[in-house]
C-alpha cells in the first residue's frame, strides 16, 4: 500500500445518497481474484446503457473529471453488502479521497485497509465542496482540505491516520510486531510460521 501524504485534484461531485456497494461495483463483475482491474466497472450501471455506451448525463462520463482523485458524495456512502471490491474499484479508477457526510461502517474500514482516505464532513460543507470547480488539496498530515477560497479541518482517528501516512496494510501492521511475536513463540514453544 502506498503512503498517503497530500492529494491535489479537482473534485468529482456525486450528489447521491445511500450509494450502496452494488451500485459502486455491480455483483456480476466480482469475478477477478486480484485487487486491480475493477475501475472499469465503477458505477457501471450509472455510467453505461444496456449496450455499454457511456451515458452522457453521468458525472464520471464528463471529461472535465477524468483525472479527479477526490470524490465528494452524499450521505451513507458505501452502504449495502460488505464487499471490499467497492473500495478496490474506486481506488483502481483513481480516487484516493472520498468525502461524504457519513459512510457505512464496513466500507469506511475497508477504505483505510486499501489506502483510500474517507473524510466525514457536515452536510453543508459537503454541498459546498460538490460545487467547487477549482483544485482542492487534501493534506492528511495537517488534516486540512484547502480550496481556492477556504481551509477546512477534518478529524481522523490517530491510528488510522498513521496507517495511511505509513502505507501499512494489515500484513505490514502485523510485521511491526514481528520481534514480539517471535519472542512469544519461543516462550510458548510454538513452532514458528514466519
């Protein structure tokens, strides 16, 4: 997992509430066994018609949002089933920050495990960010979002912040305790698996 410090990008406004994981990546595309390759299926039913032609009225099909790394969504983002593929699809598409008034718990946790920074802000601030047309900087270290007109602070759990800043996935977090695990194994006479 890559270390997260700062992201500068325009925002992609997704003015929808209760976006569930099946809308983020539909179930028929869950056949891949690796984390990459899901980006092309992101919001598939909203992006494409029944003949797989791009729908011109969907925000991700607007060329001005092509290289956006920041998604600003509505309340309860990532609800529904607990599929981690939804986070993989967002990351593979290019989003590394998702801002919303609230997130489903499992989706929120999966973001940190995969290197996406989910930021919870109040409804009014989210609505302002959805209207932002300039470049926005998200600075994790200082916990700020800087727009052309203002600086917004955000809260984040200290340990989750550390995970993103240091690029620690679950395995890397475990290896931080390798010496203690080895010492425990020696004391307990448990055969080493490392």
